[in-house]
C-alpha cells in the first residue's frame, strides 16, 4: 500500500528551520505541520498550512525589524 501526502518542499537556512521545528513542536499553529525533515535545509510541510505559516513568519519579521529613517542633513 502506498501512502500519499500532499505537501510543499521548503528550503530555508538552519535558523529558520529551527524556528519552524519549534512552531511544529509547540503546536503554535494549532497542529503539527512538518511532514518530514529531509536535511539541514529542507522540510516537507503540509500544503494547507502554508498561508498561515507565511503570515506567522511575516508577523515575526515585522516585530524584529527596525524601521530605517533617513537622517536630515
């Protein structure tokens, strides 16, 4: 019998991979979404969680980013 999983291949740096593993382990998005850890830069994740995951990452990036203001001369 063959098991088929619908998912998305994600390539990321090791720091982002650790963040995604943390989200998955702590059920931050409401459920587990990582289907398979492939190597140090690749994860196979559930395709139906991609939009929610992208919103969570965008929110994190907004919170840790500093606005750049041009100095007046």
